[in-house]
C-alpha cells in the first residue's frame, strides 16, 4: 500500500476521534461532572472601580413637641365639722333652781346656790332648812346646765328628808333642773361613793369630771349627793364630822340629755 493511500484511509479515523474529544470533556478530579454553584456559593460581583456610593438617607426633621402642661393644683375644700345635735348647755352661771325627780316623788325642790364646797358649814345650814344646796367657786361646781359638775346635796334622814330615797335612783332615770327660764334634763348613768375621811375621794367627788380630777370637762353633768348613814351604821362605822355628817356619801351622776326653754 502506498503512503498516499494510507493517509487517505487514516484521515476519517482521525476526524472521528477529534469529534469525540469535543463532545465528552474529561473530569479533572476523577470522572464526575461538577454541579453548578448554588446561590450561597456564588460570589457577589465586585463593585466596579470608581463606583459612586449610594447616599445615606438623612433623617426626616421631627416636629418639636410642646411640653405637657402640668395638671392644675386642686385645693381640697375643707369638710365642715358636723353641727352638734345634743342639748345646748348653759354658760354655767351659778343660780338658784328647782329640782324634780319624778321617780322619787320629788317635785320642785328648791336648790340654793352658795359659794363653798359640798357639805361645808354653809351648805349644811342650807340643808338643815329642808332644801338642797349647790356649792360653786374654786372648790365647788358650775351652775345649772353648765359644762362641768353641777353639785346638789340634801339631807336624807334629818330635816325634811328630801333625799331619803336617793340611793334607789337607778341608771336611766331622769332628773329635771329648772333655772332662769330653762329646763335641763339629766339622765343618771353612775353611782359613786365618797369618803369624807379621804382628800382624794373628796377631790374626785368635786372634780369637773366626777371621779377624774384634773380632766378638762366636755359635758354638762350633775352630782346628787346624800349621806350614807344607814349603810355606815350597818357596818359599825359611827364616825362623823363636826357637822354630824357620816363618813360616806352616796352620789348619783347624771349627764345632760335635754335643754329647753320653759314659759313663765
């Protein structure tokens, strides 16, 4: 075979091999075809040189807000004190009066005001006359209906025995005192005993607030007092003072519950 003929015969085979090399490229790492890169693996394109940066948006101007005005100060209106609904007491001026205790059958017993203290010489003289005595002054009490202690004493066993039944007067019973066109009604709330042999006991009887010396009074009260001769003698206590008064006195304490003007 000549060399021309051999070249002609080999030319088609060479062309066929070249065609195969174009169709199937070789895998550089071992035969598998590489997958295309994913979005995460794809690199962002670089900015072109001398690229103009995007301007940063400037903040929009804010409208200035006016300060919130402070709430107006509200001045609380003071609540008026309630008007007293109890009886209106008197100014406490000492004066003569009359005494009525319906529960004991006592009606319009005269009560004579004098300056002194309970059961002193002047008071005893008044009681000896068959009426009641009411001391006032530094060691006495106030007048009818006054704030403080209105003190009334009378005999139980001598003279007219005006207070013979006073020990029987119970709590809740009422006592009426009339003076200067006014009637003062007291309600009995307590029974006390006074010893003439004890200065402390006497101070408690004569205190503006019975039983509590030194306390400022806020109420109008009454003390009705008479001797405890029967009770003392029952215990063989026969002590008496220079005026014949036994050691102990029985005191009935009442508080003012009504005050009203009377006609005539």
